[in-house]
C-alpha cells in the first residue's frame, strides 16, 4: 500500500470511529464529517494523498457508494480535489470559512525548565564571532576555491559507480574515524605532497576544520585551561576555544610567525598552541623554519600540544615548500589539521586530522558519541579521486586559476581604491587583505562593509580576526571563486564605495 495511503487511512479510520460513536446520521455524513475534521485541524496537510474509494470502503467495512458520497461533499466544499489518474488530494481554499484549528499552547515560566549549561551559554554568546557566509554571493567571499573549475563530471561518475556496485552490507554503520582505504590514501598523499609520515591509524576523517577543533577542545580543555592563539586569527577558531571556556592568550605575529618571546613574560602553562604556519590567517605570513623549531622546543618544555592548522597548504607552498611542524616533531605532540573543503568545494564537508597516539581512543569515543562518521559514499569517492590522480590535477588547475584571478583582482582594485591598500603576499591563499590607509578606520570599516553588502558583495572585517583590540582595520576578500568577467564588474561596483 502507498505510504501516503497508510498515514491518511489511519487518521481517517480513527476519526471515523470517534465520530460514529457520537453521530446517528447516515454513514456517508459521518465519514464526511470525520474527514473534514482531520483536514481543518491540519491532521492531514495540504496536497496529501487520500485513500481511493475502494481502499477506504474496504478498510472501514462500508460500501463504496458511501465513500463516494462523502468525497463528493468534500469536493463541493473544496476541501479535497481530484484529477484523473492522480486520485484524491487534500485541497485548502484559504478564502473559505474553514481555518485550521490552532493547537492550545501555554508558555510556562522559565523556572519550569532546567538551566542551560555554562558551555551551552558560552557557545550561544560567542556565535557572533563566527563568520556567517552568504549562500549566494561568491564575490568576494573568503575561503572559497575556484569552484567553477571543479571536475563535476569526474566526481559524478565516481559517485554513480559507487552506487552501481554497492552491496547492502556496505549500507550499515561505518568506522567513526574514517574508512581505512581513505585514511591510507590520505597518509600516502601527505607523504608525497608534504613530506609528512604518519600511521594511517592516527588519521581521523571529519567534516571539516571546525569539527576537528571542537573534538580537540572537548578532548583536552577544561574550564580555565590556557590556550595560545595567533592574533589576529580565524574568528571560528577563536569562537570554538572561547566557547570551550578556555583562558585565551593572544600572541602577535611578526615576519617569522607567532611571537614566542611574549610568552616568557607571561609564564604561561597552556595545554594547546594553535598556529597556521604555512599561511597565517588572515595576514599570509609564513612561519620560518627556525620559529617552527623554537615552537616545538617551547611546547616540549611546557608539556603543550601544538595544533598545526594547514588549511591551504598546497596554495601557499606550491613554489617553496617548508617542512611542516608535524614533520619536525620528534615527540608526537603535534595535531595536524587539513581540509578538502578549501581545495575542492565547501559543500563536500570532508577534512582530516592526524592526532597523537595517546589521543586516538578519546577522539574516537567523542566521534561515536556525536557525529558518528562521515558519509562512506563521500569517503569512497574521495579515495578514488586521490588514487586516480584527479586531486593532483585539480590542485594544479586551482593554483593556475588563483594566480590569474589574484593578479586581475589586484590590478583592477588598485584602479578604483584610494582608501585601501592590498597587503601583497604573492598568491599564497584564496583570499587577500586590503587595509584602510587612514589611522583610525573602525567606523569606515563598518560603513564600507554595510555598503558592499547592500550591493550583494561579500567581504569579512579584518578587525573581527583580533582577539583583543584590533591593531589594523581592513577587509578580507576572496577572489578565487569569481570568474574574471564577474570579478571586473564587481570591482567596478565597488568604485563608488571605495
């Protein structure tokens, strides 16, 4: 029996039985009133398929003529409609006298509910730190790769092939930390592309960097524990650790990366240091090899875990590779984070992290208590995408495209803007930073952002990346996902604003 039939039949049967017990009219009138009540009370929603007259008469043990008469009355009142071959469906006439009965609702005092946890309140309060991303505007949204060159057909073919040969046994639950074949492919890929050697069992497959950070914060951070963060930093990173009730210690950035010299004066005992050494976000500074080694030595002396967030490694290091902190680490105290969301497209929701061996069981337990696992179909297709060399080919295309669009953005932007200067770091990322030339530009930053938004142009505020008082004001533009013709038009739109 059609599922719609089953639901509507159960509703009508119950209503008919109830109505029959209190109504002495003819059966077709009783049935009519029963169905009418289920419709006007929204128990049967608009456009819902009703049982055929044959099915309903059999279920209620009444004649088909009785059902036909009831349906005719409902049609006259425009409560149901019928099309040849489509059966009877619920049809509301909003101009009719019939309005759905509202469910009675009382609003109890807040005292009647349990208190929200401290951590729950913290996450709610800090949601404003997270960058909300427009779902429609690509110009100039930071963090989006050249999605227009993603090989959709290749991915589609791999996905179709997966479902063509899937076995029912593969539709059950999957490993919380990821499929073994994908983890092995990621381990091989990192070895070749980044000189990172790890046991595939240390790899945890996640939906992206935010999930990685949430898992690590939940694994290691208790209220009041110290966490060292680069300043400025990803607002989302700031939000996760602040919401985890950690004590945040912001350190400034110089030409070699995070300024560890500031730590000597603070006598800190942090559990975690989070860094973006390949390409500091948002300023684009590369941490020097000496500073990386210095960071490892400091972390060893203070029993600290390092999070190496390598969010756009391939883009930042395609021309000059620098050893990762993870590859220099001799003590297994570095958590290495990577994501395919910023290389392929954000909707794929696929990333990974390499965790120290002593954390594997805890992280796995957290996965099984919350996110369970990433979709196996996506993992299998990603594994084949790597094995067939599609990933390497696509990265090369992305780098070429990003270089071209970076140069075009800089060239066109400099023509129209007298208030701002682009902080040029070659093409080290899918975003760039433009700072205001005036010394105190806090209001100017807010005004320009609002005017850009009114023109359907997206940018992020540089000031929002600072944990404490902003040192510089400016805008973060993502140029990589915008086609050249659109890029030129959008910059011309900004001309009157900038």
